[in-house]
């Protein structure tokens, strides 16, 4: 069973106002190296990742930014400390950044945790327990970082390893397997009451006969609701996923936002943001027709979104699920939008709570330009969950 580690963070968001999120839908190209995957052109990849932080720093319209999401496996492992330095340099206080890291071996992951022991002491103990129990030090780890630049400008660094089984488990060789992470961080912001989590890709949909990550998240948030009248406000999922429309996502989203016989008050008002890699991504060994892209934002059925059908973004209810979904396109883009506030704060049926503020396109000179036009809605409103 995955352990939840509560992480108090000092964030001061504007009271009563919505937060702003940037999804960096970047290409991720991974090649095989022995028993693991590595970024193919590490220097080019690092330049693109860094360019996102640089454009945030110099673009006036992005100065209200609170959350930045990069794709799974997009930052070269050797650039981890450089990434933290760039986050600290270019982003404002009260900013959350989640980014996926290139695979490393378990002993190397343990060393990175140790360098940031102040924020990861419990996680280190869980990894050490696995090593002491015979986990191979060479087993690959798919991991991510949640870097929180708090109200005082201090950078907090939290690390998670992917808990979902890897396709290498289909082979007899144990070293082709992937290490299974043992913890999730549950972040509780003070003085702003904003509770959030960040997961890696399929950690969101993992289910077996005895346990489910999503089921545990719902139960944990429900307990928080019934004991403290708080809830999970946002769930961020970083992906490098060639199957964004997998049926398992429909099942999990339907359960997350309330099945017919079960209420989920701890997550009912949560905003789920799935940040994927762009259509220019490639993973060695996958089909050349693999379909990347389509980052999305999901809110509960109490919210209403304008009906839009455009190559840049569209809205739907995911084939009748009890939700409203904003789906982006497949290109290499920066999507800047606001997270909806709690429905009870503004229940007017005429108000659209989620707005796309800016879409930026990658340019040939390595920078970003604002040339993507945001479409008008074709119909005024849609209600999540209606057919």
C-alpha cells in the first residue's frame, strides 16, 4: 500500500481568487539504454525546458502564475540541480512546479533523496527499507519532483517515484522491471488553505484486486473532509502518454467525481490537470503511430463549460462521465489557464469558471511566441455528465 506523507508548505495565495496554471506540453524523445530509457538529446531537451522558465520570467501576462507542469521524463537526470536553480531564479514566490525526471537507478535516486533530506526524510526511510529487503540497486526508477517556492522565497524539494508497474514486468528478467514508489505527498498549504497532490501518469489509474491509488486518494480526502471540513483542491498528473483516451481514464474519472451509489465529498470540487507531452514525442519500441498530446483539465459536473470544438482545445464530458473536460491539442504548446474556484463560491449557471488565458507556440529560434488564436464557443454552456 502506498503511504501518504503530509507536507505542510508556506503558500500565500490571494484569498477568494482562482489560481493560474501553465501546462508545458513539450516533446519528450526517449531511447533505450540497457534496461532503462534515457532522453535522446539531453542538451536540446534541457534548452527547451529552460526556455519555458525563461519565458515565464519575461512575459508580463504570466506574472500571476502559481502552478507549472512539465511532462513525465522530460528533464535529463544530470540537469536536476540546474532545474532547481532555474525554478528558484525565474519563478516568483508562491509557485508550485512539477516535472518528470529521466530514469535513474535506485541507488542514484536514493542519493538524490539524501541531498534533499530536509523535505524527504520519510521517503528516504521507505526506499532504504526496500534496499534492505533486497531491492536491486540497479533497478530503474521513473521519478518526479515537486518544487515549491514558498511565500518567503525558500525552495522546498519533494521527490516521488512512480508506483505503477512498468511494462518490463512482462519479462522474466527482474532488472527490466521498474521500481515501485512507496509514497505520495499530500501537500497542505498554509496560510492559504489549498490542498494538492502530484502523480506520475499511470499512478492515477493503477488498480488491482486489493488496492487502488485513486481509491486511497478518495478515502484520504474524504477523511480530511469529515474530520476537518477540508478537501483535495487539485490533483496534477504529469504524463508522457501515447494513449490519452485509454478506457481506464474514463473509469477512474467517473469514480473520482462520484459514482451512482457513492459520494466523494473529499474530491468532488477537486480540479484534475493532466499534463502530457506533445505530438513530437517518441519512445523507442512504441508504435510510430502512437498518439501523444491532449493535455486536459477536468472539473466536476456542478461546473459548466462553453462548448468548443477547435484544433487547439475542445470541451466534452468524456462520453457521459459525470464531469466537464477541457481537452487541448497535440502540438508543442504552453497552455495558460485558471483553475476554477469552488463551485459553491459562485454557483451562477451563466458563469464559465475555467478560462484559457494564453496559448504560446514554440518557434524555430527556440523561443515561444503568442500566435495561437483562442476560438469562440459554438454553444453557450454545457453541463458535465449530460449526454
